[in-house]
């Protein structure tokens, strides 16, 4: 996501923005192949082709951050437009809405309404004459807030539709040129765009919409793409063909993610930037900052200051924003505006960050400083903190709805057979749920299993993998291509980076994404999910979540599979085989904690010491541990130890294979020179 992806090993020049040409050919350099597969609107790929090609990294970028960064890159390549500055986006999308919400709360007035009756007696609501008061914001202020949200939505849709319309114009000119037309009639282009105007609207709707099935040519073998599939691409293909296409003949669109991915694929082809070599956001070419990084590696420079200087503009921007946010939080804590966030709480926040930074120091600077650059570490950590955490929360919410329905269906079968429990659920739902938890443990253990392995482990490990897959940095690319990127004179340069070093860099990169994700998650649990806002509880929660570095350990285990696929050439290793061991470890760890919390709660219910508390939920696995949790603590430590032993075993075996590969490459290079 931070760096632009590479999909094959061909050499390309440094990416430059390509503007729309006023010439009849629209700035296109070559006609389209006569047998190119064609989809609705003239696109060369379907709008539903997202995740169809496991080797294509840019598809992930269209989902992260609502596709904002991908849209910025599309407009830069197509129009040469730079994205608006960060302060303007913060003002429009964060500060102004926050001011509206604060104003709605400040100017709200109390309104008296009839009080609601107890559960199950809604038909008698308000008959007893009881009333209650609620706060209602003034109508003009509410309308202004809604109007502003609508304005933001319309503004974004206009920008995206403008990009899609320009792409379709270039595609029409490309086909006209392939037919041998020297001059394209503007009226024909206008008619073509008018014919597909509803497609443009449906592709970029305000939220969700259905896009008509866009395959125009017959689905025959002549146009079949030879793409290696993995479990993710096969699942997506099965889902799209069996539900969306077969049932309603439509592709379902959500926040334009699929359309943005389709446009990014098309823009790369049209502008010749299939392998652009530049960062996102700043659009700085790799060749402007990577030579300094290579010099540090070649000279084995051990000064951290020198490594900190050899970073890109994007990394500088990320570090400056981090410093600015911390400065604002310090001033906010010192101001005593919010009694729940004092300077002591700020210290806990800094300790949470330092815990992640200390692990990053060990993994990167202490052991692998020359395998991957400081610039890359910053980008991977930022991706884990800023992008993967919101994505994981959204996907976990969606999956939890599905798993909740499954658990609800199972509970319905139990209630049908137990009429007494069903009646009690209608009159006293809290105590009925306690009886259900005590009398039907299999139902709750099954629900906890879904929470641990599907909601938590599957979603988080997959999102962490995609977080690594989105970021492309020059020092993790094959070294010959990186040298060629900086070699403007076309001179041959040796491959100086070993396979072993590249493998270590991949491991550090995936662990950096996981550390960024874990750091953000720890902040959420310490300051958002703790039952008490006391300083002691926050520190205990931080310690409890810090003694088990499950996220970076699972990422390191994932890196074994990634290295097998990308460095050892084992093409049968897909995303399923990469993340399965990590899911098993992560899910087992969470499942043990959840079941232990459930069993303790059941014992409290039987003894009558539960204080009318609710039955345990998923978040209870992250509560502060007591003396009763010592057996669970020991067992969890044992599971983490087993995971670490498994990683060391696999890593050592893989390192031996890397050394053998490096020796073979050195022998081949020597024979070539002779």
C-alpha cells in the first residue's frame, strides 16, 4: 500500500505521471491487442476480478483506507494531480465533523417523552404516566450536519466518476486506434459515455450498489487467463459466481472498492506503469532515496543517525505526524480538560508505544539492520498501525454477524426443546442466559470456538498478511532489479543481496506490520476496553497483553510460508498454507483464554457470586488476570513456547536451504564471469 507493487520481473523505467493528451490518440502509445478480453465499458478486466490474481498486490490497496490512497495514485498517473495536503483532509473529514458533533451535544435541549415500559409490555407504554427526558439537538443544526455529510459524499463520487469517465474515454480511443481510425469523432466518444453513464454511477455509488454483470464476450478458453490461484482467489471466485452472478446477475459494490481496483489495473496498463517505482502519497520514485540505503548496506554503516537520514519523504512525513500527535496529546493531558486522560495516562500511552518500539529494536536493529532499511520498517509498522487495524475491525464485525447468526440458530433449536427456558427468556432474559450458560456448555464453547478461530484468528492473521502484501519497498525486491532501478546508464551491477538476507528482511517486515497492529490493538484495550479507567488497571492490562507477543510470533511463522513461495519458488504455497499455522496458534491461544473465562463465570453463577454480571464475551479473554488464572497463564505460556519452537525449527531448516541457494548462485556467477 505504501509502495507501488511489482507484478512481474520485467524491467521498467522510473514512473512519471501521464497526463491526458489532447491528441486524437489520447496519449496512447500502442493499440490494444485484437483478441483482448473486453468487459463492460471497454475494460480489460472485470470489476469483480479483485483478488482473482494472488500475485497482484494493488487489489488490497483499494480496500484499505476506503480506497483513498489508490484513488490518489490513479489520479496522479492519469491527470498528474497531486493529492490535497493532509491538513485539508483532516479539516474536511475529521475536524469539521467533530465540531458538528460537539455542537450537537452542546446545544442539545432536554425533551420530555413518555417512559418506556418493561420488556415484553410495549403495548402498555406510557399508560402509567411515567415520563423521561432525552437530549435533542436543534433541527437546523442536525440538517446542516446531514447536508455536510451529503456534500462530502457527492464530492467524492464526482471525483471518482471523473476518473472512470476519463479511463473509458482512453479505452474508446484505444479501440478506435486498433481499428485503424486516424481521427476519433468526439461525438462518438460522447455517445459511448452516454451509453455507459449508469455503469459509471453504479460503479461509484455513495455506499453499496449493484453493478450489472460486465462480461461482454463469450466465456471461452480463448480468453482464459493463466493465473495461479490460491484459497483466497478460489473462495472469491466461488462466492461471486454462485451468489452474485448466478442469483441476480449483478456484482455487488461496497464503497467503490472493486471499481477502484479495476481502474487501477486499467490505468497501469494504459499509462505503461504496470511496475511503477514510487511510493504512495508522496509519489517519490525509489531511485531518489534507495541509493543512500544501498550505500549504508555496502559500507556496513552502524550509525543509527545515518540510517535515520536515509529515509524517504513518506517516512519523514509519518515520523513528523507521529511527533505532532504525541505533542498534542501531551498538551491535552496537561490541560486537565478530560479527567479521564491525565499526564499519568499519557505515560501509560508512551509505555505502550515503547513496548512495540523495543520489540522492533530487537527484531530489526539488533539482529537484522542490514537486511531491511529503517525506511521500510517505518512503512510496514505504519501500515500495521494505521491501515490493518481498521480493516480488521470491519472484517471482524462482518464475520461476527455471520457467526452470531450460526450461534443463534443453534440456540433456537435448544429453546424449541426447552419451553420453560423459552418462557423465562421472555420474562427474565438475564437469568435465562445464565441458565443457558450453565445447562448448555456445548453451545457456548462452540460460540467461543467461532470467536477465537474465525473472528479473531482468521480475520486478524489474514489482514496482517495483506498488510505486508500491500507494502512494497525497494530493498525487499530482487537486488538486480533494485540496482537496475538506480542504474541510469544501463551498466550491469552484481546481485549483492543474498537470498538469506532477503528472507530475513521479509520476516522483519511481516513482524513490523504485526507490531504496528498489536500496538494499536493494545491502545484500544488499555484505554477503550478496560472495565475501569484507573491507572493501575491500565498498567495491568498493558502488562498482561505484553508478556505474550502472539501477533509478531504469528507473523514470523507466516514469513516462513512467504519465503517458501517467493524465494524458494514453491508455487503451491498459497495464502491458505501461509496463514494456517498462525491461525492454529492464534486461535488456540485465544480459545484457551475464552474457555477459561467462561468456566470461571459458570462457577460463579453456580455459587451465586456472579453479582448479576453478564456471561463472558470475547473481550473477557483480555481482562486483567487474577490468581485463579495462573493455570491458564501457564498453559498459554506453554502454547506460545510451542509456537516459538516451531518457528525456530522451520526457520533453521529454511536458512540452510537459503545458504545452499546462495552458494549455488555464487558458483553460477563465477562460472559466468569465467
